[in-house]
């Protein structure tokens, strides 16, 4: 039986807990916490969470060196689906504390720091 992309996102969300924007804002700037933007470069050009590492989801497996040593990785994208899938990938690669912050728009609307 084949799965849909929504099936994959749903399964990923069971492995990677969501984090509210307010809780993510409280972690922002904390030692050991890395914010990871998995949107495409053209999307990131419009802004990202201040200090976030930007790695497109399609190349994540080959570019995790920027995340080595992170105690917590807070992943976000445009709406949360790619973040969930990226979070599941990070868990499979051995990152223990990975959280899905959902979409960049939510961060901006909540007054989170951007660059």
C-alpha cells in the first residue's frame, strides 16, 4: 500500500513534538539550542529567525555539521510539514531533542526576532 505525503507528515509528527511559538521564543538564544530553517533558499531570502541555520530539507542529510553539538534543534519551515519531515530525519540521524516550531509566518506574527 502506498502512502501519501500527508501520511508521511502525520507519521513524522508522532516522532517530533510540536513546540508553541511562545515556547520557541523562550528557547531562542539559549546555549545549546539551534533553530533550523528547512525552507528553500528563495524562501529564506525573505527573512528567517534571527541566528537560524538555513539548510533546505532536500539537502539536510548531507549538511548537518552546523547542528553538531546542539542539545536541542528547533525546526521550522513555511507551514510545519517540511519541518516535521526534517525533524524525523534528524531523529533518525541521532539528534535526540528535536522540536517542530511550525511555520515562519507564525514566528513573525508572534513578534519573534528575524533577520
